[in-house]
């Protein structure tokens, strides 16, 4: 991913938090040179000193067959994004786009049944534990689970390289930066409002 120096993020704790908050990612592999992508809920896990991304897909999805044949796989995570009008600048310029994105490269392998069960248990715990009637692994019938397990393939990707870009107008002067936040707050778009919030939080470091 092309990342100008203004927008590069290297703080791993910050990146990890971003991935956990924006964990519906895109898994990209290749087959005979052709890119293949699937959009999936994913988890970032740590085992001893190594980080992994785990997930699962439908058995009928042929992409899982490429996981162990690709030298590297790519997983992308995206946060909020917003159009930035150059009419918000002091001086004449062109419009741009603000966004957050993380790319993770790594090597993959297929999970065995026990590993898949453990990963699904964690996934349900993450998204269900706060609900009034949580649907957790140990509350589901054995017959249903056995049926569903036959229809999916689990995978684990050992994290090799991480690239992170937060393009949040860090290259603008103080006047422009403050005005961009105000203009985004007035947009009737949740993503624009979220970008304004992120910029406001980071303003102490920027200004």
C-alpha cells in the first residue's frame, strides 16, 4: 500500500485496536495470477510472541483451496472514510479523501476441526456476550453444530507484514485542519462525522 510519510502509522497497539474495531475484513489470494477476494469477520489473535488472523468461509467458496498454495495472502481492514472538499482550504487546491486502512500480509493454513471449534467459540463470545439472549457455542445443539461445521472451512494466517495508513489531513495547516473538522461535522453522513471525531482526537498531536 502506498503510504506518504504524513499518514503512516507504526504504533502496533493503535493498529491492533483498529483491527479489533474494524474486524470485518477482506481476504485476498490469487489463483493462476487472478486475484480472489472474500469479505469476512476476522479475529486478530496472539499466541506466545506471534500474531495470527483467524476466520472461516463457506466450503463451497473455492478461495479456501488457494490459502495454502499462495506464498502470501493479503487481508485488508478499512475504517470510516470521507470526501474532503478543497473549498474548505485557505488556498486553491484539489479535493481529496480521508480514510483509515490496514493491510496485513502473511502465510495461511487450514484449521483442523478442534481449532475451528475454538475459533468459532471465541467469535460468538466476542459478538454475543453483551446481548440479552447470547447465542454461545455451548448453548447450540450438537446436531446443528455438526451440520454447520461440515459447511465451512477455518483458516489461520500468521502475520508477517503490517502496513497502516490514517489519512486524516495531517499535511494541512492549523486553519485548514480545524475547518475540515467543522465542515465534516456538518455533513449528513455518519462516516464524515466519524472522520471529524478521529481528527479531533488526534488534533493535539497535529496542531
